[in-house]
C-alpha cells in the first residue's frame, strides 16, 4: 500500500469471493470497505476452460 501511495495512486480495489470467509475477514480487518454500490458481471466464452474456485 505504501508503494502505491508513493506512486500517487489514490484508490485501489480488489475482488474476493463472497464465500471466502477468511479472505473477507482479512480485508475487512485491515480497513478495506465492502462496496454496495456496484454489481460485477462475467460472460463465459469458453466453459471448458473455467476453474471453479467458489463452490
């Protein structure tokens, strides 16, 4: 985060799976804020090449 600040980057975002309780707890514990103002969408182009991490 300090390196980003040194580069004058004002805001960063990340994506965490909703079922990733450990990850979400971590990001929350270090001060990241969950956004409620947007939706994130995907469009699958090659179903055979998808790895499911959120099952």
